[in-house]
C-alpha cells in the first residue's frame, strides 16, 4: 500500500487504515533490520535529507539508517536553534533543498508548525520528526508498533502517559494515534504541566499517577527537562518523584503483562526510576528497533508512486 | 484631475450622521472645507457634484489606534503609504502610536510626524500619540508637556505596558495637567510568558504556547483601579476578552472615567483561524475564542466599548513568511476595518449602520477631542461615502498599505469605501 498524502506532518487526521498500513509495512521492514544483509532497493534513486534544528540522537540516526538500508542517497543538515531567527529562513532553506532534487525532507524544529510551513513551499515530501510542542508522528507510530506486537491489538487497551505532557509532542501524537486505533489514553502530570482542554483531544486526565496506572496495559514516561523546574512549573525533582515518578510499585498497579515505555532520552530518577526502566516489563530498547522499521516503512510508502512496487 | 471649486455637493446619498441624529436621503453642501447645508434638492450651481445615489454619506472614520512606523521602520509603512491606506479605509483622522524608531517620546519626533504627514501625507489628519515613558522603557516619564505643545493627542507605551503602577499613577496625574490622557496597552508580560496565541483548546491542539486571558484582564483591572483612585481618565486599548469587557462594564457603572476600544479582528476572527499556523493571525492581544468575540460585540452594543480602532500594524512580508513563533505580531487593518465591522455587526443584526458609524467616527472624535465625527452644519467636511451592501473579496496585495499582513485576505465581506474627503477635498476615490 502507499500513502495518499504528500507529507506526514502529524497523526491528527491520519486514518485507522493508514496507521494499520504503516504498522503492517513496518513489521516487514523489521525483517530487514534483523537480517544479515541490510540492503534493499526500496529507495534506490531517491534522495532523503534530514534537516534538524534541534539535537537528536535516535530519531535522526534511525531516519538516516532507514534511508541507507533502503539504498537512498541520504544527507543531513544541522542548524543550531539560535540560527533560526537570524539565518536563512526556513522557506529559503526548503526551496534550496528542493532544487537539489530531494524527494523527502525530514525536519525537526523547535517551533510548532514549522513542518507545515515548509510543506506549503516545497515540492518534496515532508516528514515531521518533531516540531515544538505539536507532534512527533514517527515516535507515536513506533510506540504503537511496539504495543501492538506485545498486546496483539491496540483496540480497547489503556495507555497511561506520565510526565511533561504540556511540552510533549510525543504525547500529542500518541493521543491522536492511539485514540484513532481505539485505545484509551490517560494522562498524568503536575497540573502545571497539563495543557488546557487537553481532554478535548479524546483523552482523560487522571487525578493521581496511581489512578493512571491502575489496570493500564502500557505505562509510558515522558522526559522532564530540568528547565521546567527552573521555570517554576514544579518546586523540586524530589517532590516531583514523590508524586509522579514511574516506579516498580506504581507499575505493579497496572495489568500483569503491562509494558513500560519511554521515548527517550530518559532522565533516570526523575520521570522514571531505573528499576522500572530496566525491569522485566520494559520494552524501551525495543522501541528503538521499531523506530528504524517504522521510518523505513514510511519513507517507502511516501516515495512510492501509484502502481509501483 | 477634479475641477477645483470651493463648492462641492454630495448629491442624493443616504446621509447617516449619528452625532446630529440624521439618517435620511438628502444632499450635503460643502463650502470652503466645511459643511454648509444639509437638505433635499440643494442648489448646485458652480458646485462640483458628487453623485452619491444609492450610497451612504457619513462622517469620516477616526482611528484611535494605529502604527504608521515612521520614523524608523519605513520598510513596513511610512506616513505616505500609511495615510494613503487610511484614506482608502474611509479614515479622515488617525492616531499613530509612539513605538517608532526613535520613539515618539519628545517634541522633535512629534513635530517630524506632523510635518511629514502634512507635507507628504494623503490629507488624513495624523494625531501622534506620545510615549508615557522615555524610550517606552517604563522608568522615567517622557516630556509630556512639550510633546503636547508639539501636537500629541494622548500618551501611551503601546506594545510595552507600564509595569510600574506608580509610574502609571504619576503619569496620569501629570498628563492630566496638560489635558492629555493615557491610552493603555493592558498586558501583564509575566502572564504572557512565551505565549504566541490565545490559551485554549486551539493552543493545546496546535502545540503553541498560550496566553491566558488573565494577562490582559489583570492589567485592565489594575489600570481601572489606579484611574479610579486618582479620579483620572484612562482609555483601554484593544480589549479582546470577555472578562476585560466585563471589568470595563462594571467600572463604568461605578463611575470610573474609563473608556475602551476593540478592533475589527476581535469581532471578526477567533483563535480557530490560527489552525494551519497562518502567521497573519499572529496579533497581540491574540485572537480569542467565540465567547470573547461575542462579548466584544455585546460590549460595543451596550456602550461598554466606546469605539472601534484598527490597531493597524503593518509588517513586511519577510517578517510574516516565517515560523509562527518568530513572526511579527500585528494586522494591517485600515483597509478592512469597515467591511469586516459592517459585515459582522450590521449585516448580522447586532447594531444599526448608524451605531457602527458612531463607533468609528463620532465616538472616537469625542474621546480624542478632535474635529470631525459629525456632518452638522459648520463642521469640517471630513466625509466618507460608503456602499455598505456591495460585496468585495479582500485582496491584501492590492492594499495601499505596505503591510499586506491580514488574516482576511481572500475572504468576502460587504461594505465598500467609495470616497474619502478631508476638509472638502477628495483624498480617495474608488477607481
């Protein structure tokens, strides 16, 4: 199957069929990642550029490897966030890349809406690799792939997401994706880190982390950046941990087979205890593998033209 | 080129003049720059005749709040393009805010603005607003007396709210001595934080940092309380929230000398327009929600909000063709003010045409204490001819303003401005 869209800017508005199609294709792609000969011809003759205005290890690396495993010409550009305001404009950069013949531009940007702006001005397909507090669709797709593999289906499962929901693009993409797939999403965070009317996106907000974890199929942590404490959003890491840290005790309130997940990078001892992150229920390392597979699937499906293989 | 007569007759239009209570089809005779007579079938020998049959003839609009960017940011707008744009919008007088470069915080900048507007402007009266504090820095008072002498109409640190309440209090006392009042940009910058749009469902959905309504309301309350304690006048700029309207309503009931304006975009657009990250929807205060929009309309209707002011804020396209976060804040507003207001307020049945004209002419003229806003015999012939029922599609590229930044581009409204006249001289006429 191929995607009937030019870009993947987010999971808002992406259908159940499309998500299922991506996850199914990703399962096949994972065979490549696991094989001894990681080279296919899926992207032969295609040009893929990663344009990152923020630091990233796993997202960038997995896109790059995904491109290379499938024989694309892959290049990357790093722009420091500080150059955004004074350097070349995003539109000019995009148009320049376009002229060099890129097929896909993968962008990460500190400002919400930047991929949407780029998509309006270039011919290349745009994949959002994380924009501000808006969306990080490939992360949610790899999360769903990991969940689906372990739990069989996403329909009716309960996913608890705990941490900095306010600033999290991972949370938003997971809310869109998971609710579309029939899952129930429950959020938990200090009230200062819960954005207003988030429940209108189709999730609920639990009063305590214990409520969130109770009977959950998945307990997912979100990174808590130290700056949030300095900005006065909560008083101390110690108090945060008392009330919101994912610990083995809290995970024990979830279903027996429940998964512990985290998009990384983790702040061990802040949003998640090492004993939970490294415990038997953790699938955090497996998420990374799913990441390469999902990105291979997506690149393939976005570049493939109707009727082609 | 029009023939020059000192007599002009605007023939057969529906003359709507809320200040003198006229709403009738008749002629308007103008002599030596003033209204000489209103009546049916006025004699027109030796007069330049303007046919206004089927049109509305009203006092020219007066905008209490705009940014003409001159001196210093002429790439965004200057006194030539800005006054031309104002004339096209039906304005015969505009108050330009002091956040120029250099800031209009001294008499020489004030004089520069007035002189350049007179020499090179379209003919629209330009009333400069001086700064409250030197450099808009909120610490030392600017030379209000000298600026008044040079021609300022009011003072404001627009864009940079006066954080220090005592400075506001002292400026209120001091300015009152010179017959100058404060126009307050009411906003608590701490509550604004790094927000770029209204805080609500849309900011959550778009992942854009939100600005709580409290940022505006806290300062409106503060401004009202300081004015109340001092017994002095305060004018609140661009009120955009339901709570803000309510605070003004209650203060007026208590007898506080407070007046307020809102802008066409707060009655004609909401934060839903930000979907798609259109940077032309970035404005400060931000576009709010439907309940706020309706509250601003209700405030205009019941007199809580005295006037409609554009907050015309032209920007260069380079400052808007960027990420929403770093896009400049503001809307180029002169040329859509009437059609948006007419469509949202009159066509939708909230108020009469006469009431709208009052909000855009008589009321601001009275608040500012300037001529205009009336077609009574003897008044200055500052007149606008309108075709309210004519539909038009907003084309930002065709604006006379250098700023093409508007969220209304491509949208269809009712209400065309056909002709603008200042002191009996036609300064804009539709092609």
